[in-house]
C-alpha cells in the first residue's frame, strides 16, 4: 500500500486503471495514480473518461481528489528524502519527453533509471536521486564530462535546439541529464553502425545501456567476446549480459 493514501483510494485507482487499460493496453494496473495514469486519462475519448469517472464515483472519489492525495504522498516522501529526489512517474515522464525530442524509443532507455542513479523504494513509491554521484559520474544518468560533451555535440550537429551547457553547471538538472542520455544513445548508435554496418541494428535496451555504460567501443569489444570494464552493480552486469553478441 502507498503510505498516506487510503486503501480505498488505491482500490479505486486499480478499478479506474482497469477501465483505462481497455483503451490503453500498455497501462499498468498498480493502484498508483502518477504521470502515466494521468496522461492515459487525459488522452481518453470523452465517453471513456465518463466511464472512468463513473467507476471512481462508485468509490465516492474523483480524479481531482485522487491527484491531490497522491501529490500529498509524494510531497511527504520528498520532504523525508530531500529535494533532489524525484518519484518514478516524474522521472519516466521526463525521460520519455527527452527520448521523443531526440528520436529514440523511450522503451530503449527506461531501464536506465533502475541501473544508473541512486534509487530508493519507499512506501510512497520508487524515487531516484537527481544528484547521484559515483566518482566522476554525476546525475540521473551518471554522466562524465566526455560523454556530456559528446551528447552536446550530437544535439548541435543534428539541429536539436537544447543547449546542455557545461557539465559542471547542468549535470544535476534532470531534464538536461535526460536529454543528454537520449542524445548520447544516438551518438553511440552512429559510432557503432559506422564501424559494424547497418546490419547490427536494431538495438535493444540492453545494447543501448551497454553503450552508455561502456561506450561505443566497449559495446563493440563486448560484442566480440571482450570483458566488462569498471566496477559494476550486479544488476547492471546481468542486464549487459543480455546485449547482442557477434
């Protein structure tokens, strides 16, 4: 159960999500009203929204009331964790917007969130630290200066009007860090395709993550039977082991 949110509200959200899922098959029925559920509701046809509103009404609640309850729960969690922590729904929404801007599928990047930043599962949901630090690596997607510069150069070259600015000034900004993650994925994709040819595509999420973690050259090395470099979490190692091999 989500702390500070009544069990009756969670049941109401699950019921509403079940109705929305008929129109939005990708929606997860988890009893949590976050950015994805709100957007799914907003994108419904009016008749479908009325059906959802009717279900919520049977629980003596409404979209407005539910949003208020979940917003309060998230605020309570950030007060405990600190202002640099953002909830999973917000982090995913930021990353999806960045992925769409750069032109890479959100599905290819979404697993990065559970592998890169500091993460805490709380009674109020999963939260990520936008100021995560590990050696020289910083922010939501753990950038170093060289990768940041590569992402910034890619954006400028392809004409995407987002200025990442300097690494030291902006690496902790979750929006710019997310844009950098998407741009760096496209940068690495270009490098790998240039070296191995177009038949190496399509790339999986594990492929993109391996490029992000090890660099384009590291991805090629691993693909040809080489070893991982650097200290890695067990989850990161397991995920990268599913990347393509020659």
